[in-house]
C-alpha cells in the first residue's frame, strides 16, 4: 500500500517564489498545487483539497488576507492550515494574518529548511515519502 503524498498549495503572484516552493516541496516528496493569485487558488482548492496552504500577502485582485479569510470561512477548509508568505516581517502583518486565521507567517525569501519545517509543524509532523 502506497501512501498518497500530502498536497501543499502555494499561492503567490511571483513565478520565482512559486517555482522555488515547488522545487523544495517536490524534492521532499510532497505534491504541489500552484496558484498565482487568490481567485486562482479559490478555483483550485475544491479540486485538490490541500493539507496546507502557503499564501502570499501582496497579490493583485484578491490579497492574501482576503484569500485566507475566504478559505477559513469555508466549512470544508476551515481546518486547513494557512501560512502567510511575505517579504515584510512586521508585527502588524503577523497580527493581521492571525486575525484572518493564518497559523503562521514565513518571511520571503524562505529557505528549503524553513519551508519544510513549517510544513512538518502544521501537518502534524507528517513527512512526505519521496518516490
């Protein structure tokens, strides 16, 4: 019996950040779902049911706070951990993220270690099994 790898969604309008996260997570054995903004993420979340969501704060159309709040308001995804991604490491941003339901805050640029540590911390220590 093979276990299905955990799905991690990465929402960021920067293709560089999406690509970095995808490489780090894929190498660790996770399945990665990419979205370039909040609307894209909301369209994909129902199909993919990620175990964890990384969400950029500054995005066009629907920012990370609005996206996180919408995910958290959904009965289906209320328990899904959302981690905010931002290039700013401010107390106000952290507090605002917590107010909309984010479980943690990761400052960009993140390292492979910080990304994978955050995943393990918020998925109950589940480690992906590389193929």
